[in-house]
C-alpha cells in the first residue's frame, strides 16, 4: 500500500480512537464517575474537549482554581466556544469566595469579562446571561455590581425565553428586596408552567408567609401527586411554622411511605421534620424517637442532634 495512504489511515484510526475515548469519558462523567472519567480525558490532554471536561471534573471536586486553569487552556485552543467562558466565569467566581477581599477585587473583572465574552459569542446562551446576573447582584458596586444591569440582563433573558425571564426577574427583585415585584414574577412564571409553583412556594416559605406557602405547595402536589417535593414541603412548612401540624405530620408520614426519588430530600430529613412537628405538639417521646431515627439514617443531621439536645 502507498505510504501516503498508510499515513492517512493511521491518522484516521488515531482520530477514531480519540473520539471513542472521549465518548466513554463523557459517559462516565455524566454518570458521576469522576475519577474514571478523568483517566480517559487525561490520556488525551492535548484535545480541547478533554481539557474542558478535566475542568468540569475539577469544578465538581471543588478545586476551582485548577478548574479555571483548565478552562483557560481550553480557550487558548478554541476562543470561540461560549461555554468555555461560562465555566471560566463560574470557576473564578467560586474561587473568589475562598479568598480575601483584596484578591476578590483582582478577580472580579475577570469574572465579568468571562461572562460578557460568553454572551458576545452566543447571545442566545442563557447560562451566560445568568452568569452576569449572578455577578451584577452579588458584586459590590465599586467592583461592577449593578441592580440596573442585572434587571436589564434579566429582561434580555425574557426576550429569549419568557418563562426563564420571569424567573430571572424574580431572582433580581428578591435579592434587591423588592418583594412585591418578585412575587408578581414568581406568580407569572407559575401561570405559564405549573411546575414553577414550587419556586413560588419556596419564596413564600423564605418570607415566612406560611399560609400562602401551604396553599401553594398543596396546589403543586394536587397538580402532580408523583412529584414528592411538594409533599415534603407541606410537612417542612408545618415544621417551620408550627401551624397545620396534623396536615404536616400526615404529609411527612406519606412521604416516608414512598420510595425515595433522586433530587428529593432524604428520609432522614423527613424524620427530622417529623421530630420538629411532634416537639411543637408537645409529644416529647415521639419527637425524641424521630430525631433518633433520623440520626440512624444520617449521623450528620445537625438539626436532629439539636432537637435531642433540647429535649434531653
């Protein structure tokens, strides 16, 4: 066979192996097997996709400085990929939470620039707009924070996705403590998508408007009895407020009868909330029993420990 063809076949075969290795690595990453995924990507660290995923793995392991290094390296290989800048901004922003105020001042412009570049490259990338909202609402004014720009960015999101725009505006108004405006946005989002009732319920719960929280979570559970998050939150609202205690107790008991679903609170948490309800009802033995059962399932459940300390 011609030497030129041998070289071409070798190149194509090598590229196929790299693609297969990356595909396997992505599959492992998505399954949460980070160490195994890292092995695959480390074997081809000259490839931008591998570098990107090494950054994602470092981020998930909360090594934010290392993650930022990886994303900067990926950008050196391809400076036209919007997502690389988003994750660079995420990494530097997370790292900034670990350093002193002087270092934050150095990092702040880099965070802002990364998100701005992400949006410049892809104005439809909603994650980039969200990154800017996080920056504008959390950074002090002298470092570039701005409520006006945060609201403007939220409205930009609304032009791309009305539902997500309501959620973005609700977030901005909540952080700005413009609660009437925030409530209207949460309600508007729930009117478009009933699953967003949970966000409205959490808003009321956080504002200690417990009657509205009860009504919202009960409506959410009625709309979808398969979604156990609302059922749990009915009980949690009862435990926090000391009201509707029988309703809250029955909700948590029903929750514990159901098979745990990924993304929902643990059964240890539900047992702890039941302990709180029994404590508020003045049933000390039952409260102690549920706090103990909670700790059997999760020895690190601090609120259960505090409950036992109160009652013993």
